[in-house]
């Protein structure tokens, strides 16, 4: 029951955030995407160093 409430609350917060702060929401997504890409690049460099 708690999980369902938290899930719907999170979805409602995301909708509110995107609707009333679209620039901030876009910056958050852009930052998270950059972080994920940096992590992936680090893993790629690590495994590339193991093979070479």
C-alpha cells in the first residue's frame, strides 16, 4: 500500500515539476544524462585498459 502511494506521489510530483518548472526539469534531465554518460565512459575506459 505504501509503495503504491509513494509511486503515485512521485508521478504527481514529476508532472507538477515539468508543468510549472520546465526549464529546471530540463536541466535536471540534462545533468543526469551527462552523469550517466560520464559513468559509461569510465567503464568503457576501464574495460578498454584491461583488454589492451
